[in-house]
């Protein structure tokens, strides 16, 4: 997916000015948050589990090269083919080649954020393979002219029932339905036909298990099971950071993932898939491919941002983020929105291409508190801000202002003079009131609040006077 | 250089990999795979009555319906009662491993094979069941086609009481002990399929079954 993250400010302004989007965000607000709060109470000590989950993820990242080799060995031993992709283009090439090798005309896809990173659907179409998104949310987006998702768990959280009812009516040429259950059944009937006729199933991978060479998939709809059971060929596309050591480690992470994501104690379907079908089996794919993807991940290993690679894509950080709740996911401009996106997008697509994302946070640490693998998101956002300054990526006036500030702050006489002038100017600006409605040096700051007016003398002046 | 070497090469360089630390790291990996340390687990009863009660409570919370019979031979009649009560046809696709029960006597016509789109009802067993979350564990095998619990709108599962285990960790240990290696597909099923994609409102029956009915068999 081509990044539009450099236009973050304009995107965010457009989102704020869009009344339909604002109403839809309001509808969604808090639903996942409330359910999560209830679901984590079933775990006796959620903090102990978070700590354990963090350690599992770190254990793999600390020796990622060897864990990947181990996974490759166990998966291959069970008849899977392990391929590697440096970037999105290479993912597309691999999938197109696999399709050609096995005479594939139609591919049924369950949700894969990696395929969004790679813009895979376009490439498949160009290669003569028809891609069908089968997650209900992703399907809605696909028939709406390939709109990008706005949330990693709830892709159409930005759309209302009304909009979806209109879309189904137009695209399926059926009478307009307004019941969610009826719309879901309509999609089920359309997609069932595709499941039965697809030659290839494409899925992401929530986790790769090194012990057994398996991929673990969680879904509620059952589409993950369909695309890995019915088509002849199954292609798993997943990031190199998704390896976990054992089935026990997988089990712990599965206790945290659905609780953090949707507030469920377990997803409806958890599939642990290993190798290809045996000749006597009646269902299951004859070919299984893993595409292990770098696309920016390898270069984060061993850096101060490595903690980010623990991410298990639950979406809790965005569900709890005041910025995400206000502007929605599209404004972030790439595949991953919210706090995790504000860290991942600059790391994977280049700091200079997402200049405003690390700034798009109040650093309130809601995201850090809810993250099931304890990623210090605010700290990582702060580090990205530092990097921007070090690399001279901030605008010239900001850099100049910081230089002047550094000079003034380092010199006590200059600082005293500056504050002496400052408080008097602000007092004059307040004109006798105790609040300033429009701060002329930073008008944006006072758009939604007043600035408290100072009394007219600095702390130093008052202190000196008190001593006498 | 191929992509594998390129990617692994960069990871190795970033981790400062050398032959000496590779030896230590491989030991850590072997230890992790041998020890298979369990993480913190929620408290779940371990006595049979407690396990069954927890399984029933959580299954109901996942929107599965429940029934209990004394013996496996009673299962067909219980299934027939459920189907009649739900106004469903007395015709089902079934795991071949369960075809030996006397379904005909209960008035149910069963087809032992993988499911097809037109099958309305699918009857399966399970490898074991998990009390913690009200979950079935189904292992694929020639006699246990995965489609039977997936394609039909109604899924009925026979759950032997002795196979209800506290948590997923216990299910893995059972699989290791009895099957050796994992089958192609292990499917954990917790109630009917569902989606919350439209306005975060949960509706039952997405791509898989609309209904899951569990028949617990006491002496099996």
C-alpha cells in the first residue's frame, strides 16, 4: 500500500471535518474498551501474564535468526515450502509464481495485513488470479472499490450500517436490507460460493510455532478455517517476527490476544495448521507455502526500537487512543493506524515519509498500559521524535525555535530577561482578565481552551522580594 | 544473494551473531523446546464435576447449547430430539469414526464423509474439550474431516466427559501423548461462528455454523 502518511495533517483535518465519519467513530467508541476491561478480569493476575508474554516475545527476538531457522526446519519437515520476501514486491512475485505453478484462477483470502503492505490484490489481478477478501469487513472494503481498512481488527469501524446497506444493495443488486444479521447472511451466501471454487487460500499468520512448524490463525467468522481447508493450495504470508517457541507459549499469547482485541476469552476458531494433507485425508490443502516477510522488520532487530517487534496486532492501543478515537484510522495514511502504526509506519516506510505520526500522540500512555506485550509505545514515539530532530527532518522554524530556546535556557541572564519580558507581555495580552482567549504566538493552542494569564512578575522576582 | 540469506544475514549482523554465541543461543532454543514451560494459567477446577460444570458454563457463554446423556448409545436419540425440537431435518453428514452408532434407530439418516455445501447438519466428536473456555479441540484425520464442523449451518458434537481437560496446555499434552506429532489441522471451536464487523454488533452465523450443540456423554 502506498503510504499517504506524509499528508497526515491534511488527512486528520479532513477526518475531523467529516460528520459521517465522526458519527461512526462515536458509535464505535468504548465498545472494545469496555469488553476488554471485563475480559481481563478472568485472568487472575493480568500483569503477570503480560510480563510472561513480553518475555516469550523477547526470547525469540534476541535470537531471531536461529528461531527462524528452527521454524524453517520444522515446517519443511512436515512438507511445507518456506519462502522469504524482502519487500511487498517480492511477496507479490512469490504468490503469482505459486499461482501459476498450480494453475490457480481464484484466491480466497482471510485477513492479512501483510497483503495490505504488499498491495497484493492488485498484483494478483494483474497475474490473472482473482482475489476474494472473505473477512466480512475486508469484503465490504473490497466491493467498495478496494477501500483501505481503518482498523487492524475491525476494518470497517469507520462505516455505518446504513452505508453498508447501500453498498450491498448497489453491488449485489438485491433488495436493500437494514438488519445486520441479514446483511451478514447475504455476504455469507456470496462468499460461500467463492470458498468452494477457490483454488488457493491466502491467510496471514497470528503466530508461527517453532516447535511444530505450524501457523496459528484466530478468526471468529470461520473464514480462516475455510481458506485453509477447502482450496488445493494454502499460502501463509507473515512477518519474520511472528515466531513463538512452543505450543505452551502460543497458549499464553492466545489468552491475551482476543481479550486485548475484542474482549473475548478466546476467538471462536483457533486453527493450528501443520503441513499438508495426507493422501487418505478428505480435506485440506495439498500444497502449503510460508512466505516469511522482512519489509523493514530485519532492520529494526537489535535497535532501540526492537520492542516494537513484540507486537501481536491486537489493536488495543488504537482502541484506547484519544487521537485514534477522534480521527479514525485512515488519517494515518498506511496499513497500521493508532499508536502502533505511528511507530511502525516511520520504521517500515522511512522516518521522512511519516513526519507527523510520532507527533500524533498526547503521550498519555493509555496504549502503553493496555499493550498485552508491554511495548513502551510513548517511549518509542519520543525516540522517533528525537531521531527526527537528529536527522534534521523537522521544519526550519521549529529547528530555529529550538536553537533559540537552547541558547536562552543555557544562559541565566538571558533566561531572566526572556521570562521578565514574557510575563509582562502575557499580562498585557490578558488585558485585566485572568485568561487569554487567543494566544497570538500559538493561536492553535487556544483553539479549544484558554491560556491562564500570569500575574505580571516572574518567580525570580517574587522569590527575591520574599527574601528581603 | 537470495532473499533468505539477505534477511537472515541482516538479522545476524544486527544481533552480533558469531560462532561462539550461536552455540549458547542454540542451547537456549533447545532448552525452550525441551522444557515447554507453561505460563500463568487461570484457576480451573480439576475434579470431574467441577470441570464439567465449568465447561458447561463457558460453552453456554459462547452461545453453544448443551445436553447430557449417560452413554454413547444414547447419543443418537438425544441428537434426534434436538433436531426435531429445532425443526431441522433428521439427516446429517457425520465423522466416519461415529458412523457405527445406531443412528437409524433414532430416525437419523447419516452420511459418513466430508461435508458439502448442501449439508444442513454436521455431527462430529472431538479430540478433547477445554473447560477453561468452553472449547472443543478437533483434530483432522481421514475419519475426522474438518469440513463437517464447518460447512453445515448446525454443528452437533459428542463430548466424552472423560475428555474434558482444564486448559489448552493439557490438550497439547494429550495430543503429544496420544498422537505423537500434530495432525494437519487442530481446530479449536468455541461456539457458533460470529462477526462483529458491522458496528461492532455481534451476530451469530458468519461463514461457519449458526448453531453449535454439545452432547456430553457421561460414561465415555
